[in-house]
C-alpha cells in the first residue's frame, strides 16, 4: 500500500507539471470513491483470503494431476506456466465479468470512474473474490505450486496497476498490455466496449478476438 500511495503521488506531481489530460487527471470525489472501493475489498479479503489460500493448498496436495519434475529447465517452465495460466485465468474472469449481467453488476464498479489514473486500479469490486477463484482452479490441478501461483498473481496485479496510468507508457513488444491499449478498455465508444481484457499479456485478447488498437 505505501508503494501504491507513492506511485499515485508521483503521478499527481507529474500531472501538475506536464498537463493533467496527458498524465492522469485527479478529482477529490473520484479519488475518494476509488480508494473506498479498494479499502472495502481489502477488508473482505482479510476474511476470505486465508480460506482461498488454504483451498489452493488443499487442491494442490490432493487433486494435482501431476507435479513438475525438478531441475532448472523444469522450474523455469513451471514459472512461465504459472504466469501464463494465471493471466489466462484473469482474462477469462474479466471477460465473464463483462458478459454476464449478474457479474457485471459486481465488476461494473471498476468502470464507474470517469478519470484515468492509478487510483482506478484500486477501485476493486468488493465481492469479486467470491467467484474469481473458479477461473484459477485449473492451476493447482496442473501442478502449479502455491508459492509460484501467488507470486505470479501478485506481480500480474502490480503490472495491472501500472497500465492504469499514461505515466508508465512503454512499448508492448507485441505481447504486453500497455496504458495506451488499456485506456480503451475503459472507454465508452462502442468499438472498445468489452475489449482489451488482459492484465499483463495481450496474447489472449489476440487469440480470442477481443484485442483492439486505438
């Protein structure tokens, strides 16, 4: 949380220096709303989080179809699989959140802000953790160790934070989500609605036909 606050403060400073429309626009009411939504998710997560961790551990020990062999190359492969499968799980969770009306009623909170800045990334739906684990269930079954999954999903979540600010614009290299493409996901133009759903990689959007360029 201190890191998030420091990055938001940096974005505000750059916005004042270079121009709010290009580098993030902040409003008091909007920012308080974003942070309040994030705080609510954190509070609920304090109760449901340990249960989800225990459930993942149980599934990995009891239900895994196989375990990855030891060795540097296999370890690297399992880490790569953890990142790709976790990002795929997020893509599917995100896509269903846009397509299913009942889940959109939960996820839609994330899209209510009219300003594009880092605090949007903290505007999490309070009840998403109650159904999101369904989309990550294959990972323990495929032998992804708990520490690899939780490190991967943590880094993916932090990456997803940075795509909510033009301050962190960078090249996509053809595979990574960037602020330039993710801002379209928050747009209201019909051609952009329900597009660019990935958190870290664009490969799932490209593969399943939901990728769009400005």
